[in-house]
């Protein structure tokens, strides 16, 4: 897993073109190249990519909320040809390792109600559902084990 640079944007873009997958990961049907470039440049977001055989296998972000003193994992995507082959697990394990570098005790993530199937996956990594959907999402939380 490596940090995303502007050079990776072209490789990442296809992940955000499948409307169904993109909606489940971002709440938006389609993301354009220009938007991904703004994410790369944003100080409060750290973007990561997992390559396999020179192809993008998975992508995820860590959002830093200095005001709240928390982290949020966001926009987690696994390319269709790499699903059910352990790449989601590798991505999440990598993000959890990266999270240890931050001084914050909690990690959050959001899941759309339409994507409930992924809740059990996140539970395997210590995430617990907080409450009923808030802002249209199911929020999950775990401790940042440093």
C-alpha cells in the first residue's frame, strides 16, 4: 500500500466510474478526475492505493478531523476483479497501520444502509455500529490501537 500522488489519479479513476460501486463508497454516482485531484491536494485527507500486478486493486482514505480529534476511513473501494480475494482485508489492515501514526484515539467510518452486507466485514476489525443511521449513513467506530 502506498500514498496516492497525482501520478496515480489516472489509475484510480476507473474505480469511481461504476455508478453502483461508487455510490456505495462515496454516496455519489460518479466522481470526476478533477475531484480526485482536489482530494490528493487536501491537507485533511490522506489517500492510499493498493496495487497488484501493476493494477489498482484497492483504494481508501484517512480523513483527519483535528477539531474533533478523530480519524475517519472513507471511500474504501476494491476493484471488481480483486474482490473476494483478500484485498479489502489488506486495504483495511494497511489503513489501520497508517492510523497508528496519528495522535487520535478513535477511528470512524460510514456505511450506507444499502450496503449493510459490509458491516460484518468491518466488525471483524473491531468496528461497532454506533447508532441508527445519521445523515443517511450507519456510523461505526473503533479504538485506534497505537
